[in-house]
């Protein structure tokens, strides 16, 4: 009997929105985080209005219509009163796009679980030049236009009648109907039972239909479902571990489960098999309450210390900046087995070893393949040594034929990568580390290390819209790389990013140059002109290489 069926349909946005607000849609535990900023939202609506593809939405309809029984750590896509229904869907891919649509139809803010999702700067349309902006003053707010032309809001229609020429009103109405009538391809994967084979099939189907090939493995799918096996005291203990870490650092459920269960002497391969996972839950349940409480208490101390260490010693204040969260698990295990209760107990040499290892495995993507085996081998080394075993962990990397150094060539590949895609996250991670180490600010007077991630924008030094108009490159992927490569991106405050808008560097850079110099931007005004764009990229990446080699000389070749 076929375990998985796939249905494909195209839904107009105006039909999709009421469904999204029906309470049937949930975010699984591996897909909970909202990470887009105003630039991403602006780009989405610009694509929709210009009838460009925005990718597909992938949903999973499980056989059991109960989030408590399938994935009790999942959250609703939007908080609404759930209507009675014989179906529910997990959003496997498309959360950022669906959330952006919900923001448009909810005046740029709505509640999800205990969090408010917000687009602080509204997206506007200017009919004078047919452009989309992030702005409260340039053009007309898309939410108000939607309310006027879709919901027939008389007050807003009267306001538009007074403020805009007739031809602009016709144009704005046309643009809203382009959004409403835009068709999004939606893949619905339905399962009539959930087991290891099912999740492997789902993961394979996901990779095949997902345009960009972002890999969601069967382990992530499976652990979301198997979280439903966790109940009673164990569920409460896992929740007590997970919720504060998710709130403070944006950590996912899966590294928490991996870490906590490893402290009950379970191997990762035992955690990632359906039958073994369920039977091991029963084993943990039978552990004496006093011992179980002790293990979870020590686990909580260790995972909190690992987050504190990463925040204090690297300046990374949110897991959204990390290529992988798995290294947190390894650091937490070191704190757990060494019985360290305060990061001040660590001497300078140990701290440096942990940081160097953490940077190396994140930048080189060590845990992106053979994950279970690599974690088990590294935990084995951690658990049998009182000191942080940097050299032995490096030996484990050598055995797997992994890179054990960062080179100039590695960094320079960032010039040929779209660093705003998932596969480019390692470059932004390394850039952010260097900026923090140099005590760079966010161009608004505050240290980058002290700036919350939701206040930071990934700033194009040569603005995206400016380059879109200038670059004569036909291939869209090549053009994206030329705009979004490592040499053209940095981290600054959202308000400053919005204020700069489409201005080229020669127009705005003098105002921010003292801050910009610490972001590897040249003070030579010649490099702020479009004719010198290539030279600007080369200068900046060369500076990143130079400073990286100085700050991480032990792991830099």
C-alpha cells in the first residue's frame, strides 16, 4: 500500500489567505523560526506584482489530525480560533512566504504562539515610478491598498480619491489584483501512516520538488513526528529545557533532544530510528525519578552555559547566525561531563580551543553529512576527557577527510556565492564573527554584538535595486551572485539600511565612513563608484582574509 501521496495545485492568494487563517496550518518543530526581514518581504511582493516565480509551498498532511499527538512542540502558523476540521497541515517549506502574505493582510503584525511577528517598516507601492519600497512615506502602504480594493474600505477609498490622480488609482488597483490573483504552486504530501520509510520518502520528495534543493532530512521530519511519543514528565523536562533556549537563542528542538537523550547514554543512531526512539522513551521513563531529574537539571545547566559561552565569547546572540546548531550540542556535552557550572571556570587557553573548534566546524559544515556517526564519535571523545579535547576532535575530522583549516581560497569563494541563500550562511557567519571581534558597530552607534538580531539588516553596500538597474547580466542566478556575494554584504541597523535605500555608496558613504571602515569598506572614495564595483569587492574580501588570518591564526592556513 502506498504510504505517501502527492497532490499539486495552484492557489490564488485571495483564496489561500482564508485557508491560512482557518487554524489548520502548523509549523513543525524544525521549522518554527521566522527569519525574513523587510528586504525579503519587499522582494517577495515585487516578484508577485511582476509575475515572477516565488517557488513552491510544500505541506504535509499527517494521518493523525492532532498536533499534540504528532508534534507537540509545533506551533500554529497564526493564532486564530481553530475551527473543527478533519484535516491539518504542517508547513514543510514556505513558512517565510506564507508569513509574509499573512503580514500583508494583517497590517504587518500578527501573533504566533507567544510571539508577535512583525514587519516594522511597511511595504509600499509608488505609482509615480512603479516601484516597491520599504517605507512609511514613499508611496502607498500595500496593506491599505489591499483593504481598499479587496475589502472595499470606504474610508481608505475616499482618502485615495483625494490624494492620488485617477490614473494612479487605476494602477494601484491593478497591482493589488495582481497580488490577489497570483497563483502559487502548492504540493500536499499526505501520509496514511508515519514510520521511518515514510519520512525517508517524504524527505526525498521534498528535495525533488523544492527548486533550490534545501535539504530537510528524514531525521528532522521524523523527530517532529516522534516528539509526539514524548509525554508526561519527560515531555515537561524537554519543554523546560527547550523553551528558554528557543526564546533566548532561537535554538531548535532537535539539538535539545539529541543532547538530553545522549545524557541517558543513548547513541545518536538510537535516537534517529523510529522503533528504537519509541522504545528508548520507555527506557528513560523507567529511570528513577531522582536520577532522571538530576540528569535533566544538569542538562539544563550545561545547555544554558553553552549558549552563554557562545554569546559572551563570540558575540553571536542568536542561532539564526549559525550555519549549524549541532556544535552547541558538543559544547554543552563538554560542560555537562566536566561538571562546569560557570564559564568563568574556563581558562583562556580552553576558551580559545572551544572557539576555534566551533568556528572551524561551522564554517566547513562538518556535521552536514553522516551527522549521527560524527556526533557519536565526537561525544565519545568529549565524554572520556576532562579537558576540552581540541586535538582529538581535529583527529576525528581528519579521519572523515574533512578540512581542518580555513584558507584564503575558502573565503574568496564567497565572491562566487549568493551568501543570502542557505548555502552561503557560512560566509556571513565568519564575517559576523570578524565584525564583532573588531568591535564594529551597527552604523547607528551601538556595538553589533549588543544589537538584537531582529534589529539588524543584511545591508547591500552597493544597494540591490541600484545594481539591478546597472548590471548587464542576463542569467538571473549569475546576477543574484554578483549582487549578493560576500564582498557586497554587511550587517547594519535596519533603520539605517532603510534610510540608505537605493543610494549608491558615493552618495551615502561619507556619512557612515568611520563605522564602515570596521566593516572592511575602503575609505578610498574611488571605490564607491559603480565603475569600481569589482575593485570594491576584491578590496573587501582581501581585508576579510587578512583580518581572519590574524584573529584565527590557529585554524587559518
